[in-house]
């Protein structure tokens, strides 16, 4: 595998709506991101993955795009976008665009035309089907609850929407659709973006008539065409969101010889607290042994035929420190533990805004407080199916997407320095204590732990290229692994529990070379090791 810049990179995801508001309308914007580039440069990140900023009616917070080559007015103008790319470049930060091409908004000009009549030239840009026995064509369901088919009275046909009914699916079997996508991608590449994060890209090869959605038979052919026609001519990062990927499938996407993507996001590890075969809202406790096995599998199974992405959080996932850590008594310790454990693995780490200061979930007590369409739809569907309000809200408070979307906590002022206006979504009240300003004042803060981990990756080939080996002879709550490269070995240890735990591992002896730790530690004696709650460290042995 030839070395690429994105293998030593650390990517920071910005959710623009919630990052920084520059004009007091309560919504984050591009000028706000430009204002905060100095902060991101201080953190040390390589690139910003920007959640969608395209023109959108905002049915699904920008993932419903009405014009791929215009900027949402709330976020600013194309001039602001050009300025962001330019200002980021000055700081050696690349901008990675979110590419949403499985579907568009129903307000996109293609769909407006497509809906006009069956013989409109744009009709075949989307997936239209006749009713079957007066009903939907089949039993495909939307990710956002209910049928994936929406009836159109005017034409007497159904259109497909695997997400909201305001997000009709594009018909990738139509060559004209693919060409439109290539042209749009080249528009952004010509502007100098550093790559694309590809929203639900595993769905574009769907065969709806056979109820095949993910990993359709022509998917990889489409991606190879995309590579050839667009980003293959540029030195950029491409990462696909692939919910159903196994390591074997991931190799198809990311083996350099196949000319598809740099890497994929796989989600096996973040599904470990849901009951198997059920929806994400059906909760079960995390088994640390399962987490070790799955992260370990992804560390080793790709070999040199693929590349890993590393993440705990994104705009669709709850905050990891609240989900599997302890966001009260051991807030800083558990936040740093997750950082140390993940960032010293092989792959490209992704930090979601606010993760680097330990932002937490914000529980709500009523549906009126919830903005996210997925949570709102699920609430009404489950209420109709006999679940209690309390049961549904409990699931939303653990897994709902609003948890990740509360405004960035910059300081302890009103609205946490995010806006001078009324924020589009409630600010977490703990912003008085948990904020950027407080982190920057404390040399032992979560922020500086992340900063150090980013520096370690840039300066130590072992972090990027080292082999990974899980240490199995440890208690359930201890996650321990080795990284080996040339003549170096690092040992990484993390205690997932709130109880102290003792280890005896004489094979590793004693080390006075502590690389990073979340408790005060100058040496580690593996002959007799006592781990504090949520303690994590890395040492050279």
C-alpha cells in the first residue's frame, strides 16, 4: 500500500448548523467556521469533514439537497464557501464535502420535473413504479419509519424514498443521473476540496424490485466509474458510509488496486448496544468483550487490502462519553479513555465536534423538545403501536440524533458562545462547566489529550503502520492491545469499568516510558498493575 496523506491524517467533523453562528440568527454558518479555524489548527487536525451546506429545505438537516451547486442561505454564500476553502488551506487544513447522492430533496429541479408527467425527460431520474394490487409495489421500509414508497396521485404511481418522503431516491441505473453526479463532483474538485464523505453510498446500487438496498450487484461498477470520471485524477480522501459492510465488503471498496474509495465507515461496533435483529432503539447493555472482538477484527482483517476509519461519534450517533462512559463522576477520565483507546489504533481517526472537550448527551422529557425527524417519526409510530411515552423517550435519550447536534460549547456565557440569538436547538446546560475556554485553560483537559494523540500519530510511524494484536488474558472490562512496528512495541491499556481492577502480566515487565495517560503515571509495572476507574495509557515496552 503506497503511503497517502490521509493515512497520517486526523479528520474533524463540523456540523455547520451547530458549530458557530456569526450573524446572530441562531444557526451556525460558514463565516462562523472561518472564525474558528485557529482553534482547529491548534488542535492539530488535517481536514474538516463538513456536513452538508448545500441548498436544502432542511427536512433532514441538509441531507435533503435541492441544489448541489448552491449554498444554503442560512449558511452563507458560495463566496463564503470559497473563502473557507482558502482560509483552511492557509492553515494546512483540507475541506471534505459531504456527498449525498443516493437521494435528493423533493424540491430539487430534477424531481420537480420528474413529478410533472410520466413522459417528462427527468421521469427516469428517480425510481417510479406502478401500484401492485392497488398497494405499494412491495414491502420496502424507510429508515425513518413506514413504507419506502410514496403514492403520487397525479400520475397514479409510487416513488421510492429510503429515508423521508421528502428525500426521493435517485435512479442510478440511469446513465444520465450518474453523469450529472460526476459533473457536480468535478465542480467541487475544481474548487480545491480535499475529498468527499459519501452518505449511504452502499445504497446507490439498489434493485428496489428485488428489495435489494445495500451492496447491490452494480455498486462497485458505479464506484469504479466515479473514481475514473472524478476524484481518481486528484489526491483526495474518499470515505463511504456503509452500514452493512463486513471486512470482506470493505476490501472491495478500499483495496487500492480496485480504484474505488480510500476507506469506508463500518458501524458494527456502534450497534453493540442494540438487541440483535431489532431496531437501534431496542437497547441492551454493551459487552466489552464484543467490542474488543469487533474492533480487533477490523484492525487485522483488512491487512494491506484496505484502510480503516476510526470513530466513536458523528452527527447520527449519541455522545460516546454518555453512551458507554461516565459523563458525571468520571467525565474527563472516561472521555480521555475513549480517545486513547481509539486514536492509537491503525486507521484514520475522525473526531466529531465537541468530542475533544467531552460534550455529553442532553436528555429531554417531552417530544416537543426533539428536532430530529428520525426520532419524531419513531415516537409517533411506537406510540401508535402501544409503547409508553416514557419507554420511547428513554430510547431517544440514549440513541437519538439530537444528542450530537446541540450547539458547540465555546465558553460559559449564555448560549455557550455559539450565538447571540436564539439557538436553533437547545444548548446543553452543562456548557457552563464543559466548554472550549475551560479546556484551553487546563493543561490536563480532554482537549490537550486529543491534541497530544494527534501529534503522536503524526510523529510515530508505529501508530500509522504498526501491526495490531489484542491481549486476551485480561478481565472482561480491560481492553488491552499491542502495536508493533520494526523494533518497537507499544502497549495500550483501557479499563472500561468504574471499579478498580488488578492485573498480573509478567511477560510485559515494567516500563518507565509512558507515552500518554489519563491519570498521573510515570511508570507501569505489569507484574502488579492496579487500574483506576476508566484509566487508560500507552507505554513503550
